[in-house]
C-alpha cells in the first residue's frame, strides 16, 4: 500500500491529474476519519459537516501549485493543516461582526454550554503552529501528524525512518514551544 501511495504521490507531483485523483481516493477513508475527529475536537456546528470539510480540503489541496508531498506522512500533515485552516476560517466567519458575532446566544432553560470552537482560541493555536513551522518545520510536521492526523509515535517513527524515542523527544520539544508561545499571548 505504501508503495502504491508513493508512486501516486510522485505521479501527482509531476502534474498527472488522474494520479492526484487516485491518491485522494486511496486516502479518502483516512482523510474522512481525520476530518471527523477534527470536527468533533473543535465542536463544529452543523453547518460544517465531515464531508463538506473533506471536500473543501480536497479543493484547496488540488488547487495549490507547488505543494510537495514526498511521502504519505507529508501529504497527511498537509491535509491536516488545510483542514485546521478551514475549521478556523469557518469559526471566524461564524463569529464575524456582520453575522452577529458581537451577540451571545443564550438558552432560556438555564443550561449554559461553552462553545468549544472559540475562534480566538483556535486562532491562537493556529498562529503558534505557524510560528513553530517557521522556527522548525520538522517539529510542526510532527505536531500535524500526531495531533491532527492521530498517528501514534510508532507510526510516525516508521513514516519518518526515526526511532520512537526520537519522535517522543521531538514531540516534547514541540509541546514546550507551543505551550510557551500560546502562554505568552495570554494577558496577565
């Protein structure tokens, strides 16, 4: 399977649209699982379904020139970043001023429910990940594979030809960087 995916990635990068479509079809179930998990994690509203997110991500990925995917890990990491961006954009547009973002809808039955998809929080996380990508692209890729794609340390180690312990050390380094970056943005 990995051999087929690698050959499809190479063909898709050379401009073969049929190979790009075959690659997406091959990875569709994995991407669908990833999109479902991301929406559940972010508490997305009914206006953004798993299929909508997945298809929007496909349109975004297929429409970009210059994206390079030498292996499945990089493709999945890139897909995770695209989905993260789409979810954040959707949350921002939901909270936009012209759409009534300055108003808070409350329930009359007394049950207060937090909105898990807080646009400011998502934007802070996204900005921190973007800063990490500028500082160390490999650490940002690791975060995408672990957090957004849901790969285990063993799977990431196999994808990147590293030891599991090396992946764990890099994960800790990325977590510390992100924690400090997000914490520095919080008002005291």
